[in-house]
């Protein structure tokens, strides 16, 4: 059985699309696995301690300001909430990427397209709610300082 030129072209395009999708998935997975290494590394870009080396810490101590860190429970809880909300934003971004990948690999299957669009819309809604919560939390706890 010999393929017609149009069906051969379609077959070639499907193979090409699968290869591109596989490469995109691998790059995304690599970034998601490697990024925490750089984000959690405590030595990056911290060679200059502004507080100590500029003399502002000594000036603040002499003026009577507390320079040992945030001692109030409100600010500590606020920082924890901001970290959790930031992490949720990353999760929703990952869901958007997953939904986009599912949409790209649906190959016209209506059920997969509908599922992918549902995932993308849910992730966008979650991302918007998380962003609003982040902004609200940031302003509330910033006003407590």
C-alpha cells in the first residue's frame, strides 16, 4: 500500500509535531528539576552583606533600632503565607504548561482538547486567585511593619 503525497505529508507533520512536543516536555522537565537547585543555593549573589559592610547595622544599633531581624509573630506568619502563595503560583504555572502540552498533543481529539482547555482555564483561575491573595497579603503585612 502506497501513501498519497498528502497523507505522507500529514504523517511527516505528525512525526515532526511529536518530536517537538517531546523536546518541549524534556526541556520543561529539566528546567523544573534544575531550577530549585539554583533557587535554594544560599551562596548565590550574597557576597556583599549590605547591612554589615555599609555600616548601617552599627548606625541602627546606636540609634536604638532592633536589627536582629523580625521578632513579631505577625511578620513571621506573613512571610510564611507569602512563601506558600508564591509556591502555589508556581504550581498553577506548571498546570498551565501541562494543559498547553496536553492541548498540543491532542491531535484533534475533542475529548483531550476539552480536558486540556478545562485544565488551562482552571489553572488560570487559580493563578488569578493566587495572585490576588499574594497582593492582598503583601499589602496587609507590609502595613504591619
